[in-house]
């Protein structure tokens, strides 16, 4: 009963927030509970019978987490996760409140949680993880992470809380150095791409520093082929064909990370067949190449968050896509960190919108992208974009930052769980 008052308050706040803004306010209850019961989050994370699995890194966390959860559930494991991709402390607490009983206990055999790099380093103080999976280290939002060494240090603080295994991207030199410093009693599992896949990615994979060598046969899970939304993994000499939730090598890497992490968690219970089937069946994660029917149109959502994800996701948009809305919001405090990227493959953008519309339009113009219209009012831009006739080539595509993504979903009434 220790946390009953805090849980009661949190649930009341959640109810009030959703009355005021349907589909919004998901982090507010967690913020309140963390203030009045600061030990609740850590205590609850430590209470799952089969432990805690943490997924973190600069990019790919949400998709990897969703893939991992699907694979574990395909093996009959009862998994608790943060389905709304709320990956900071108040979001994690809010996710726990959704399932907690009045004593604060959350059902589930194992918890699989995506964690923000910075917040995760704080949340994990005093919390043991069974397995930690790390996706990559990239040049990130400079207002938060001014240096890649800073990010690597945060991930190291998360990794040292693992008492059984750490799963790392072997193509990321920062993560390989991190793995070399782990305790000898913690197993290291690796995933990566073949040299052929790397060679087929002329811009690289977006890491701050790429390892000079690829994974050798039998030393980890390798992506050997990527063809649109299909890929082949090499699992110790066994080829595993999978479908991906969206196009791109980065999604294949997310799948390899989830596959490798599930193998680390399940051990002898792991079934490559069950894993491949689960990976092939999951839909795109909230905004990450997701396609949704809106107002009579198929619309593809493409989320860009840091320079690397911007480049990888813009490059993955099908050539000749005729109608694109490009929206950068208030979360991008300094759009200049996107300037090293190249969006010239877009060719033409129908509308540029969001609170940073002017800066975004200037950036696109320097890349040689033709712009039909700049409309800072995102709601008006969305209405006009969707009112236009269906494109002759491709589908209507909305490229947005996280703030514009949330505003887009709210404006369009897409209020389900992310």
C-alpha cells in the first residue's frame, strides 16, 4: 500500500489530462507521481520475475523495442513495455501506471523498455537490468547532446547496470569500445551488417564512427541482404528471411538488434522461425515509415530527429514521390544541425510548415529542392495538403520532426497509442 496514494493521484491526473486533451498528456501523470513518490519507478522496474531489458541508443530505439517485444511474445513471454514510446522518466512512470494495481505492482514476466540516452542514465542508477541493447551513437540534437563522446558515456552508464548481457552494434566503433570495458562476467552479443550491405549504403550508416571491420561469420547476427522492405539475416550460418515495417537498411539493423537481443534473453528457448515470423508481421512504429488512411488518402509518415535519421529517412523516400509536406517544429531549437544533410533527392516539396518553416524552407532551397508553398500554420497546411487530389506518383508523404509529428496526429485525430 506504500504507493497507493501516489497511484490514485496519478490516475486522477491522467483522467483529467485526457478529458482536456484526448490522446495527449501522457507524460503528466508520471511527472506528478515521480514528484510525490520518487522511489516508485526504480522499485517497480526491479520487480519483474524475468528481469528488465533496456533498449537505448541515438536512433532506432522505438522500432527495435517494438520488434523485440513482438519476438518475445511470439515465444509465449508476458511482456510489459512502454507502448507509447515514452522513453524518459515521467513517460516510463506513466506507462507503468497504465497497468499497475493499487499497490503499484505491474503484471508481466519481463519488462522491455526503450530509454532515452540521457534520462536512461539517470533512471538506471540503482536499477539492475538483465540485458541492455545499444543501437548506435550518432551526432544528435546539439541542444541536448553536444558531443558524441557524451552520448557514449551515457550509454556506458546504462550498460554497466546489465548483470547478464549487453547487445551492441558491432559496426559502431563507440559501442565496440564500450563493450571492451564491460565486466568479464557480462556476456557481449553483437549484430551488424555485411560488407556488401555497407557498400550498398553510399552515405554510410550514420554512426559517428564506423568500425573498420565487419562481423565475422558466426560471431553475431548479420544483415546480409536488404531489398526495400525485405532483408536476410545470417544467424551463425543460417539464413533467416524477414519482412521489415518500412524500407531501409536502418530498419534491417533494428531487426538484427531485436533478433540478437531476443536470443540473449531466451537462450535455449529461442526459435529463429518464431522470431522471423514475428519480425515480418509487425507494422511500422508510430511515424517511422508508417502508412495510415487519412481523409480518403494513404499517407506515409516519416520522422526525422537527428542529422543521421534525417539523412537515412529522406534517402528512403521512394524516388518520384510527387506530394510531400515537410514540417519542422519547436523541438528543433537550432535547425542548423540539419544543414550538413542533403535532401536534394526530394526534388520538390508541396508545403513546408511548422514553427521552423522559414528555416526549413531555406535549408531545402539550398539543397536545390523546389518548394511550392511555405505555410507556418501546420493545421492549415495539413488540411490543404490532404484536400489536394491524390498524387499520380507515390503516396502523400509527411516528413516531420517529433513536435510536428505530435501536432499532426492530434490535428488528424490519430489519438491511439503510438
